[in-house]
């Protein structure tokens, strides 16, 4: 879980475009971020297993 100050800093518009830091909206994690869902891989997996993301289900073969 990222500190609140780090999350707030990431929400501000940066001076340069290359300084954008995308963070998970649930936990604030910046690594393992998935742009399509706006969350990190860990939160994505938890939400998918609970059925909170429509159209996503666990694969098995």
C-alpha cells in the first residue's frame, strides 16, 4: 500500500509528459499496472476472482 502523499503526487499533472506515474486506484501500486483496467495485477486478480470485472473469468484447460 502506497502512502497517501505518494498517491496524491501521482494524481497531479506533471511538468513533463514523460514523468507520468500511473498507479492502481485501489492500492496505489505502480508496478504491474494494467492500463485497460486502471489497476495493478494483484487487485485485478482479486477483483476477477470475486466476479467484479464483467467479461473476465478464470481460465482452465
